[in-house]
């Protein structure tokens, strides 16, 4: 007997309808659970797998985690309360005044680095209080940085013997700089015009050794508070521009116009228009362009002179002594290499009771110096070979001073 059972034909659920399908409708019938799943997990050692596998870390969820229980990925964040508990140690919580006090102890390079941290630190890093005085001695090249430094509101800028490119100012606003040393810089005249055209508050300025222009001299006359001006060794401007500047800068006290590329008209412009407020004047180096009449005019216009340098003027003779004796406040006098003055006549300076120093380099020999010093015991002779009139502090000094004023923000190699 065969063990196979015959297939039994199942009647259609809708035999009473002709042409209808024999499959039940899906919307009316519930699907029974498949037994295939039961077969797949029937012999799986679940307990043994759980012992061998690594423990599953529980994800941290926020208060709204129950709504995302079905999601595969859960984003865990630190609770806000924990952050607030340590807010006192966060930089963002510090007030601007405290951050500015901290930033004030940084060097120039470090301060520029902190300006890239965030927008707030960038704003604080360029606060005017930090850029009050800047010393860029040792910086070989200044390009766009110079415009950025000047635009930051710097009042004192010390950058002699520097190669200046294009400052690239972003606005046409006037600068706040009051004291600036650009001595010996390598700079185009047009760039210098752009810088000085924005300056209206200058009090001390040194342009020693630079090629200037009539426009630059005109821009200097727009600074009514100008007190010290160093134009030693300058060139490139007319005598008319110089005369106009001297007329407008009525508060000038110190001016150095020595060894400039001057003609006789320039010297005459100084002698005829120098303001009476001048107390220190260096007009040395003009050999045959400075006459006795012009020296007399200077003495008459500036009766309060305390420091006068007439060195390297071969037209100056001993006849000038009575004229200089009219200067009751004269304390320092330089007549070095004025070869028309005889060494024996120097003893006449005993008639100058207020005179403290006398520079006569090239007029007397070293062997005669002790004899002259004995005849003039109240005067120090040949103690200062180079004039300091209107000149800023030397760049080789390490105290970072500018005309005796300290610069706090210093460039370091």
C-alpha cells in the first residue's frame, strides 16, 4: 500500500460566483504568523551569544528620548545644567575689561594671533587701549600691517629704518597718531603723502633722511599742535612750501633742518618765517648758504632759544658773539667746524653765564682743550658730537622710548 496521501481539492470560497477569483481578499483576512521565524530561532543559542559578546553601552538620552526610542541613532548631549555649573571658568563669561587687561600683557605677535580666535577676540584685540603705543623697531618690512596699526588708533608709532610698502587704508578717516618716527625708512613719496594726509594731531614727527614733496609739507601745516619736527637730511620741496608751513605751525618748539638739500632761498625762508615759539634750532650744514644777517634774523625772531646749532657754517665769524649774547636763555651752543672763528676767541664765552655746553669740534686741538676748559669752568666743552634737537630716541636703545615716552606694544623677533 502506498504511503502517499492523495491531494484533496479544496472548494473555492466563492463557488456560487461565476468568474470570480478563488483567493481571499486581503482586506478581510488576517495574515497568520509565519512559522519560518520560529524555525530560524529554534536552535539558536541566544544565552551563549550574549555571554560571549561585548556589553552594549546604554545611550544617554535627553528628556525627549522617549519620542525617539524607535530611531536607530541617538544623539547624546551634555545636560545644560552641568555647563552652567562651570560657567565661571569659561573665557566667554569674562567681561571685556578683564580680557583687555589680560591681552595688554601680550606681545605684538601674540596679540595678532589671538585676533583670529573669534569675532569677539578680534574686536578686543584691536581695541584702541591696546594700540596706544607701538614699537616696530626690528620689523624689516611693513606692508598692509602699517595701515592696520595706524587705523587701530595708535598714538605713538616707532618704526625707523623700515621698508614700507602699501599701507592699504580701508577708509578715509583721519588718524589719531600724535608721535611718529619714520626716520630713515624706505618708502615711496606717494605712500608717505597718503599717510601724512590723514594726520591732523601730530605733535612730534621725524622724517629724517626722506624724500618729501610740497604736498607733504602742506599736510604738515595741517597739524596745529606740532611741537617737534625733524627734517634732517630731507629734500624734494620748495622754499615757498617751507615758509608757508612755518607760518601755520605756530606752536613749534624744536625743529631740525640740518643738512637738507637746501638752497639759499630755503635758508632765507627759515630766517624770515621761523615762529617765535622755537626754543631749539638745528640749522647746521649750510656752509656758504647761512650768512651772518640770517643768523641775526633768527636771533631776533626767537629770543627764547635755549639750544642752537650753527655748525658747518663757514660764514659765521666771531662777530656773531655779541648777537648770541642777547639770548639770555641760551644753554647749549654748537659752532663745530665754523672755521672763521679763531680758537683764541672762544674765551669770550665767559660772558655767557647761562651757557652750559659748547661744541667746537674741529676748531681746537685736543691738547688745547684742557686750557680752554680751565678758562671756562662753568661750561662743558665737546661733550656731544651729534645734535639731539628734535630727534627721537635712538633705535638702538632697548627701553622702547620715543622722545622720552615709553611704547608698550613691542614687536619681538
